[in-house]
C-alpha cells in the first residue's frame, strides 16, 4: 500500500550540510506521522527526528540538538531532514518511516535507507 524512497545522502565534510528527502507513494499521506531514523554499523537503529500527521502548517517539528530539522510537504507527499553542522558521528544509513494508527495497532512502513558519510 505504501512505499517510501529516500534520497539526498552522500559524502560530506565535517561541518557541512545535507538535506535528505523521502518520497511517499500511496494514499492519505497526511494521515501518517513521519520519522527519520539512522543506523551506524554495529549500532542499533535510533530515532533522530519526527513530525506528526496532518496539514504541514499544524504539524509538530522536531530537531536534533539544534542541527537537524524535519519538515513535510503534504501536497508533494514529501518529508525532509535538513542536517547542518554535520559530525563524523552522524555517519550511518538514514531511514524514513511512515506510521499511523490502525485498529488496535500501529501500522508502519520503512524505506530502504540512504547512506550519509561525514568524513574529511
């Protein structure tokens, strides 16, 4: 029903910036809460940013220590992760996730991930 495709990853120097994009294919994008996760080699996947469902102007926006900002465009069915002042420790595979409440459960969908490497 739902497919997610991440893009925008790559190699960046410490202190640089990247903007990741996640394209949503499916119905009722605005009903999904969107999240960004990351996973470094040998580490558990961790949540880095989340935004609630609904109209973009009323959604909550989260950030990571003032460096990462999540946003969404419901008209384009897109979610973004703006990453500034990147550090080597930010290196990992970044995943987009869509989630909504079902009947007695939480329904979630994952993208395949995009690699972010912060290195000089």
